[in-house]
C-alpha cells in the first residue's frame, strides 16, 4: 500500500476528482447532469433532443432518485464527502476507484484517524467508526462510483476484503438495543403533551400510531391521508369503523398494518388520528406536518423522520422513564425504534401476529425486539435429562 501513496503523491487532489454530492459540478460535468444532489447516470439534457425525449429523461431522473430512500441518499452523500476529504488530506485522488486507496481509508476509519481538524490535519484522537458504519461507507463508495459511470469498486479485492475481515474480527461488537417504551411508559409520556394545542394533538397521534402499528419513524412521517396523494409518501391510512388500516411501501414491497381501536379514547391511536385530522383541517396530502405560527397553523410540509426520534426522547425524559439512570444515559437509550420494541415486548398475542405487524421476514428478527420474552421458556438442559 505504500506504493500507492508514492504513485499518487504527484497527483493534485483536485485532478480527476468528482465533487461531493450537493456541490457544484465541475466544468466538464454540466449542471443538468446533477439531479436532487445526485449524479445521474443518464445523459444530460440536450437542446437538440425532441421535447418528448427531454420529458422522458426528466422522468427517468426522477425514477433514479426514487430508487433509494432520502435517508440513504443523505447518508451516501455524507460518506462520499467524508471519503473525498480524507483523500485530499492524503494527496490521493478518489477517482478512479482504487481498492488500495479504499483499503487505507477504511483502516483510517477503524483507527479513528479518518477525520481531519479545521486546519485539515488528520486527528490522532478521533473516535473509531463502528463496523456497521464502515460497511455503510463501503456501500456508499460503490454506489457513488456506479452513479459516476466509473468502473465497479471491487470489494472482493484483497486490499479491501482482507482489511475488512480484520476490522470485523477485532472491532465487531453486539448491537446496542434501544430501550423499549412499554404501555405504562407511553401513557406517562402522553400526559406530558398539551392536549389543547395542535402540536400536542399531532405528537399524541404520532406516538400512539407508532407504538400500536410498530412503525419505523420514516413510516410514521411518510403517511398520507389517502392513496396516491403525494410523490414522497411511503403509504397511506384508511379510517374504518373498527380501526385504522395502514398501507406501507417497504424495501420488499407493500404491506398492510391493522391498528385496532383502543379500550379508551385516552389511549386510542385511531381516536388520536381522527382528532388530529379534524383540528388540523387536513383534507389530503401528508398526514403529519409541521405546526407553525406559534403553534396555531398547520403547514403543508411533511415532518422529517428525525422529529419522531426527538419526540420519543423528549417525552420519555419529561415523563421520567427509566429515572433510575442518569439523564445523559436516558437520552441515549430512547429513539424511534423504542416504539417498535415496545409493541413487540408488550403485545400478549401469538408471536406470528407481532412478526406480521412489524413486517419482519423471520421470527428471529421479531425476537430481537422482544425485551420481556422468557429466553429460557424452552429449557434444553432439562429436556436432555440433566
């Protein structure tokens, strides 16, 4: 790998390099080739093209953007920017894809030296990236190279594969699970919200729907009031006599989630959604929106899914959930996933129903969410006669 540093030391870091996503394209890449912060593999607009082909090109770019979620695109954009900045500091070029350069980069990520200071100097005391973060950065690099029409990044090359195997062996750790929000916790969290305000009504509906539906935060904020009402929606709701039918678009296709009515209006997710829709005066479009004008107006913009994580943390802290630990620890234990884990841990029904509600492909994945399950219900030691 030392050879690659010597070979690239004469290359100016700006030569042959593509800009990070979200920045201006270089002179040899027309701005029309950049769509929604992504480099499109499609040809740029040409005034000589017939109007119908220009329209098809624009539509195709829209489908390219829709091929991955907004969260994925943001993460990949950030990862490319991180990699490009590291290459500049090392006087290396990020293009074309070079397994030896990438191998050095992931080594720097694992050792905590991949980030630079304000002066552009590599820090020696940075926090090492987790194995999952490094794997995501690798996926991001491969995706970015493909979008730029470059040759494929060979992740099986020994300069990457061997280093990555060593990183996994040395740094892999069990996943840190978020704390489950249990029913009694959720009720206490709801009591911290102002029922007399639009924001309080919205937040109440989001918490209850997220818990009862076992929804991810992006699924909560991606809901529309009806089918085919927005371009960025991830699903829609139907209000029925017995409950709320939620139709969601996921990675593996469409699925339906049934949310039944609660035993009382105070904890009923369906009643909470009906109340929010009525007072927010929403007729169509995004279900959960920003509340503006000092809490008196409902905007047209869909909420960012990060708001769900903030809401869960804020209300859990305000309600004193897990008050036996410090506030700093409590803040790190709760997230949007706490709602999904809470449903999985609390629903006293056959496991297969929980698995269907959460949209898991396997029962094993569902069990990871069940914090209260009896891990020793099946005792093979006694079953074997010991």
